[in-house]
């Protein structure tokens, strides 16, 4: 059953219930595009054979300990075929043959592991590996091309290319793994590893897809000798959009980056302000600053960025707009254009691109570049090379640091919209010496810092108070001080880029309307996570939440203070007030029988993690038509009027929404 159909059934059930009868009779919108689409029918005989193969592999997998490091290398094959059968994701009759091959490979690996062997970890060529994702505990696949020049035990560090795939609505795990087993892909430089992330399906490596890319790189780096200073980021089409994003936000990490086509921002690409089109709400426009590569273009000065476009490809627009943004910033974007070519690599242009990328890969990125530029709008993306922004004066406004190490050993930096920053050097660059003070000029102010303390290297920290910079020694506070910081800055969607757990209410709601809405939204969110981000969301009852869960995961609390015991435990420490009569947010009271709050906040039980109240990721089915629409749709908090039933695009009528300030308090 499609998710849109399931959503319609849930809404109809609610509408017929007495508790929901007063709700406005707003029509349910027409079903949006299903992604992945409905699969084709496969012969009953083939289905029976595959189901038997799934059962056989599942039985073998049970013989491997759940925490065995190589277990995901087997589990990915079971998941690929099982999900294709279970969720109607065979898109071509020929895929049944591919499924049989995947089951055979999974069985071979499972039996080898039981015998204490893992021959695929020493193999060369096209290999598919798996890792356990920190987000939801799922096994996620990635492809890796292992060069023939490498053999097990060889520890010589080699360059790594990362190639991000294009959009394919039928690119299930079955399709992806089959493709990676059979093809080396666009880039095959000699004596080089090439990683092909799955990226959690089709999201242009945003949200969980971004986490997936870094987990793929980390897993490959733990299994093979990867030179971390010689990583090249590439991709085409949607994968090109991935490179614009990862290139601009993490520029310092790459020896080079090369986006092919793709999109680089939202408002122009999606024609958001076209005549006759209702503009998105202000907070959604503000949140474009999270992923718009045009906003972070200055960071590309920290890497070698080479954009490729076909001359007549409509997606050439992305490089055109990035080129203009770079020019406006004061530097030139390097480009290669395939003459008279559409949406593909032109052979001669590709040869030139290969040559340039291989030169950069051989050279590698510097350990400590003399000059660093950092531009950001959020502490989510707070680092370039040795420069870290620890606090902003205000989120979602442009912040910038321009820093350099002079020949005389002075660090000079100019800043804007930065309240705290630090410098970190993995390898201490000359002329700095351990234990000696370093001359630092911040916005022209003379600040002295020491590179070491008690013989141990540490990161000098600087804070600006009333316009004056000073060096500070970090002191552990007696009680946690709430500040927006890296990894704890919102918006709501940020909670779903790391480990999270849905906490299901077991008590009776304050009122039936809220209870019915919560039930419908949670039942929508669980399958939607699987459909969009290809994992099973972990769900526990509020009575089963453990201290370990509180310590290690963001908690998504569904319900209200009466129905959810964890929410009841912390409600007095959240910025909202919620009773049977009213919901109070930002100083405004709303009737509790028809309104519900949605928000993200540091968990009072563990301020290093989030709590989210009544929300999953905030873009919904309407964003499935293009990845450019997959941007956050809600900020840090919102109040929803339940008298407008939830739809494929919205959880109800958002009557107010906004961002908390830098201390996680209501903005004045």
C-alpha cells in the first residue's frame, strides 16, 4: 500500500471519529508522486524462490553475533532482497535474477564468517561493503572499487575518490548493490580507491544522506589504507548537487572537488518566487541558508573546485550561478565545459577533468593551509581547516572568518557575526612551538594564547564580550550552560542526522483530538523514514526509555505531558507550557484542544542531545519530485492548528513558528 494511500485512510478514520468531527472539512489533496514507485508484478514461482532464499540467508545471519564487525557486509544483501519483496520494489522483471545473485553472495559471506574467514575484505575490483549506521542502527551499503595494485596487508596510503550517484527513483538497495557489483563507474584512476556511497537513496546527500557519505568514508578508511589528505569529491547530476553541497560546506577536507551538473541552491532552481506562485513562509526561506551552496561559495577558496557542465545541459545553471557568486565574492571558479553536450560527460572534456583531478589528488591538501576562509550561517557547519567557530552572535545571518598565519608566526583573523572561535592544529605548523605563546590578532585586537598546557596540546579558545576579544581557558561549568553549539543548534531536522529514537506514548492524551493527531502523525512518520531514508526507525514505549538511550540518542517524544511519561518528566524544563486547557509558546496561549506544539530543544535529561516534540523530518511527500525541495520546512519551533487536518505537505495549519536565540530562549 502506498504511503499516500495509507495517509488518506488515517485521515478518513480520524474524520469519522467524534473527537475529530469539529475539524474543518478541508479536502485531502490528491496523492503526490510515490517514491520509490510501485514495482512490477513478478511471477509467483520467482517470488516463492526468492522468499525461500531470504529465509535461508536470514537463518544463516542469525548464527553471526549481532555486534560482529563484518555482519553488515552480509546484512545488506538480505535487506536488499527482503525489502524488494516486502515493499513491492522490483521495477524490472530481470531484477529477480539480480536478487538471486545477491542472495548467493550473502550466503557465501555468511558461511565464510562462520568459518572465521572474510575473503571479500582482501579482494580487488568492484566490492560492496556495509556498515552499521549510527542514525538508526540499520545496515547501509556502499560500493568500493579496490585497485588491483593493492593486496591485503599493504599499508601504503592511497588516494580516495568519492563518487555521488545521480537521482534514480528506482535506485533501491537491490538496484544499487547490483549496479556496484557490476560497474566501476565514471572515475577509475590508477592505484586509487573509489567509494560510491548509497547516500540513503535520493536526497542529494542532505540530512541522513550527508551522514551516510561520511560514514561510508570512515568505514572505507578503517578497512583500507586511505590517505585522508588525498580525498577527491565527485558526482554527477543529483550527485553533482551533492558535490556543490559537500564541497562548499566541507571544502577543507578535499584535495579537490568536481560537481557535474546538479543544482546548487533552492530559490532560483525551483522558481520559488515565480509569478502566481505562493512564496514559502519566511522561516523556510531563512532555512535555505542551511544547504544553499551559493551562500557558502567563499569556502571553495579552501580547496580545488573544478565544475563540469555540458554546454547545452539545462543543469549548467548550477555552475553559472555558482560562478557568479564566486566572482561577487572575489575569486574565479574553475570550470570545464563539454562542447555541444547535454546531460553527460563529453569524452575529451572528461579526459581533461581526469588529468586535473589526478594532479590535485597526487599533491593532496595541505595539513595546515596558511590562509583559511570560513563562511557559515549555522554552527552545523562551523569548521574550515584549523579555524572553528564555536558560537555565533546570531544564527542564520552570514558569519565569516578570514584567517592567516604570517611568516613571522602571527595568526591574523577578521570576523563578523562570531562570538567565539578556536584554532586547532592536528600537526603544529612552524614557526609555532609547544609551550610558547602565539601572537594572535583578532579584528585588530592583540590577544596572546598558548599552544600547550601541562605538556599536552590543546586548542586556544577566544571569546568576544562587548566587542572585546580575549583568550580563555575552558573550565567545566558546575551546571550545563545552554548555548547553541556545533551539533546542538537546530533546526528540527538536525535531530535526524544522528542517532534518534521515536518514543511512543502509552498514556491517555489530554484530549482525544491531540491523541488522534499524534497517533496519525507517528504512524505516518515510521514508514516515511523507511521510504525516504531507507532504514527502520527505532521505536520504544515511553515506559521503556533507558539511561543508555538518553545518553546516546536524540529522543523524539510523541504525545503530550499526560500521554508521554518522558515528556511529563521534562515539561517543566522546556520553554513551553502545556495543560489540558492551553498551550503557551512565545508568550501566546492557544486552546489545547485544537493546537499542538512542535519543537527541538536540548534534552534536559542530557543537554548534549536533543529532544524533539511531535515531529519527524519536516519535508513531506510533496518534496519527492525534486531534491531541491528537500529542505527544512519548519524551524526550531512551531504551533500547529489541528482544525486543518494534516496533508501530504503539512502537519496542519502552522499558526506561528520561529527560532530560539543563541541561549535556546525565545527571541525578543
